[in-house]
């Protein structure tokens, strides 16, 4: 069935290093969203990608949507302690029965850093 | 605008009991979705309400139910609690009512512990 895979599950970096998380779908997506959840917090929307091959930047964060609209990546340049948290991709997948779409979250990538 | 609020923030129950969680969406938002978050399963979609109607439902047993009131406030109920129901329950609201494309604004969550 339809699913979304997110890798890696964990990533530990030294402050200043780069970080990338990937999201892969078995089906073509209409769009993809990215969220960030700080430790002890709740998911917060970062961005939505809609177009094939789309690239969007938010300061040190770069988001890409694959040409085939089946994968996406989030890249952080020169990580800072404020980047610590779990990054989730979220995609609309058909719900059981195929009549509705539900927003399905990847398992997330936990970014940790030495203090 | 005030954000999404959820009450209570923490709950401790014993197996077999039932629980009701409450969510107040952002003013003007008519769509409310509920998610269960656990370390093992990640963020899983429970159901979504729009204008007092359940529009979408995830793959959870019938012990999980919800409703939405005319002011868009929503409640979810879990009956006959099981140990595996221990989780963070997150409520999210959106403005346009299209869950697959709308930005989801999450509340702080209710941490439920079942003993």
C-alpha cells in the first residue's frame, strides 16, 4: 500500500556540520509538507512543496521536491543548537477505501547535537 | 490570534477507564484533526472533523471516537483504555478544510499515561 519512508531515523552532528533528511514515497505526490518538533514540543509547520523539482530556502534550510514528485529532502547548512529536534515530512495519501486523503507523517528524523 | 489549545495537558488513567480530551482550534478554523504520537509508531492520524462532521478516519479501533461542536471545538474519547493507548494526543486545526494541502497548526498535546 501507499506509504512514506523517512531516513535517517537519527542523526547526531557537531554544531556547524550540515544535516539532511530524506522522504520517499511509493507513489507520486500532489504535495509534501515539512514540520519540526522540538523536544517536548509539538510539530510546527515549516514549508509546503507543490511543483516538480521545486526548491525553497528558508535561511539555512533548503527544501527540495523531486522531479518525479516521489521524494523530498530537507538540508540544513551549518547546524546550530536551535536546529535540534525531529523533522517530519507529511504527505497526502489515500485513506482506506480511497475516497479521502489523510495527511500521513513520516517517522521523522531526530537531529541531536553535542552541547 | 491564540493558538490551538488542548486540555488537559496531562492525564493518568488506569486500564479499563475512559477518557475525554478537548481541543479548541484557532479562531476561524473549521477543520480539526487528531493524531496519536508514540515513540514506536510516530504520528498516526486518528480522525478529522469539519463543520461538525467526521470527514476522515484513520485505522484505529472503535474505542476511539470524537465529535465536533458548532463552535469548532472538538473532543475525542477513548473508552476501555489499554496500556498501549499511552501516548501524546495532538490536535491540529486548519483553515481551508482540505487536510491534504492545508497547513496543520498543532496544539501542545495531551500526554496520556495508562497504568
